[in-house]
């Protein structure tokens, strides 16, 4: 497995939000050791990942332009001028008339009961 695998498995070098200064953190390891090199690499990767974070918001998908772009009830609720509410038993969309927007089940006409056909 080697020293690197052992290091990662045992978690000897945790990467946390407190890692700002690699010399201060990695100074705990011997100067000529492989652990210090690994520590500096991990700190460098951590910093590079943090540098990417502000740019991630620019990569988000644009908002849905039409009702046909929606794939969930929360998105559809906006187009129906409803109000998305979070409750104790989940979330739902309340429409202006007080009705609740729900998912529907599509079935063939021949599978409907007589009562369902009348509706």
C-alpha cells in the first residue's frame, strides 16, 4: 500500500478550512521526509479547489425559460404563479385559488374506471 496510502487511510493530514498556511501546517513533519512533500501537495490542491469556488456560480444552468423546460414541481410552480411552501410533511405548491399543484399519473383511456372517465 505504501506510505501515501497509509497516510490517506489513517487521516494523518486532515484537510480542513483552517489550512491557510502550508508552512505552518506542514512544518510538523520532518524536512527531508515524504510526508512533508505530500502535505504540501495536499495544501496546494486544497488552495486550487478554493480558488475555483467563486467561478462555480458562473457555471450554473440558466433559469428555465418556458414551462416545458421544467422537470419538477418547484419549477412549474413559478410558471403557475403559485407559492412554494415548506411544511412539516414536505413541500407543496399553493395556487392562487387555494388548490395544491400535484403530480399526475397518465393512464390509457381503457384503463380508467367509469367514474374516472366521467370526470
